[in-house]
């Protein structure tokens, strides 16, 4: 009992410290490391099954790679068949029933196959679990095809019409560097401004500052005028002169210099067409729910393992549990992860969802579904892999596949990997120290 208390204390302490520093470490890591720590203190090296421990450690490093590969393959397939199409809406709508149905099929199978005994799911044979999952997946696909697809098509078309109406009055200002402003096709930076009643127009500004501190426009091109080159250096042909009242002025204090490489990388990462966003937004919510279910089935089970051991020792006099885990302990674990997410979850969410790479609805969908499938598969096999590792691996692989190396913050990823490596020895040391204190105090 004292060892279980030490394990809970050691894992909780390191989890709180890592969350404070926004590091997405593994709850599985911490609880296994803490268990090893108190076992070493209580029984020495003979108290740990090192071959099993080695397999667990190996699975921690294999899991992000497997999850990343799965998510990367899904994203590349999605990119080829839907995202790269000139009109991605219809291919995406045709794929919706399959995506929804397959997601629910895997989810239902994971629940029914070897499910909880209190719901009698343990009496269902493996082929019965497959039949139930296939039926649910098929019915879901039919429902999506009949009801969700028409509704999505109508909503996205309405959104596109609204976007087109807004762009009718869009004015674009193009800023060039001083040395490139007069080249035939200079690299440009665009600032979009919505101004009612003005046709879409592009103005080019050089780096030359007037005496009053403002930069006047050098060229002007109407996007509605046929046969005109938007990058033409001739300003007079379009009626823009330095003495004209039509010349837009930009104050030098309002200009922020950004390198063209950074701008190009950012544009590649952030750009996603409105129809793609509308198509995958709800799918990302569905797969996030799926991922949360997988997270609860893996990490929460590992986290409350010492608590279940305490209950077994108290009620049965042995750590070898013979009766099913009470429902109230499971609910307690679910309540704990929900409160933790509500209070401090935003810190780790920012690291994985914003800082590590730019996540869009389409890439977020592939990240969620790939990592969730990996976790559920490992949970059924019996490997205590880390949901956090799977999620981070999927984020890195998809970010890399989507926008090359510049799409991932590798310095942040290095810090995350370092936190992973030190988690086991740190939690083992904290747990061993607590075990020593408990033995001195109570034995």
C-alpha cells in the first residue's frame, strides 16, 4: 500500500511540474517510472521484471513513429485524392460516408471486443464484435450519405458565396524591398484591405521614404482590367503619380519587415481553402472525440493502476485483483482527467496544437485519427504505450509532410524528447524517496 501511495505521489508531482512548463509528457511514463522506483526501494533489483520493462520502454519510442507514419500516410492520401484537386469539395463529400463509417466501426469494435463485464460484452465472441461494428459503421455511412452530405454541401456553398461577396470589394497593397521594387517580377508581400465600393486593386510600394515619413505607391494595377500586368513598373499608364491624390500612403512606422522565405513558408502552412475548412471542421471534432476515448482507455487506466492496487489490498488482502474494478473508481479517474483538462489543459494544448506546428482542420483530422487508431490497437494488444507520444509523433510527421522541415518547431520538439527521456528516472527517484520516507514514518 505504501508503494502504491509513493507511485501516485511521484507521478503526480512530475506531471504537475511538466504541465506548468507546457511539456507534453506521458502519464504512462510517469506511472511506470514511479512503480519501478518504489519497487527498487522495497525489493531491490529483483523486484522489477526488467525484460517486461524493456519492452515497455521500447514501445514508448516505437509508438510515436508508428502513429506518425499512420497519420502521415492518411494525410498524403487525403492530400492526393482531395486537397490537391482543383475543386476539392465534391471528392471530399464523396469520401465523408466512408470516413465516418470507418471511424465508428473501429471505435465500436474497440468497445465491444473484450469489453466491460458489467455490460456483458465479455460474453460476445470476436466474430460477434466484428458483425456489430460493421453494422454500426454501415448504418452510419448510410445516414451520413442521406442527411449529412446534403447539409454540408449546402452550408459550404453558402459560405463560399459569402466569401466571394466579401472579395468583390477587396483592395490589395503590395510591398517590395527597395532593391527589388523595380524588377520585372519582384517578390511581393500583400496586405488585404476591405473597402466597400472600390474594385480589387494592387498597389506596389518601394522602400523609398518621402521627407514626411510616408512611402508613396509606385505602381497601380486593377485586377479587373484585362491584359494588365500586376507587376508592371509603369505607374503613369494606370494614372498613379506622386502628385495624385489617389496615391495611397503608408507610414514607415506601420511597416513590419518580413523576409520573403518566412512569408512563403507561413503562407504554405496557413493557407487552406474555405471549402476544405468547412469539410473537415466537424470531422476534426469527431476524431478528437474518438481520440479522447482512446486516451481515456489507455492513460487513465495506467494512472489509476496504483489506486486499484490499494483498493484490491484493502478489500481482498492481496494485490492480485480477482474481482472487477468498481465503477466508482473508474468514474473517479474520468473525473480527474476532466478536471485536469479544464484547469491546466490549455498549457499543453497550446504546445501541441499551436507551437509545435500549424494545425488546420484537414491535418488535425489526420493527426487525431492516426494517433487514436494506434493507441486503440496497442491497448488491445496489451502494450501500455503513451497517448501523448502518439499524438506528438502524428503532429510532427503530418507537419513535416505538409510543409517540409520549416513546418515543425524542431527546437521545441527537442525539448519535448528530452522531457520524455528524463521522465522515467525522475519519477523513479521521487517515488523511491517517498517510499523511504513512508517506511521511516510508518514501519
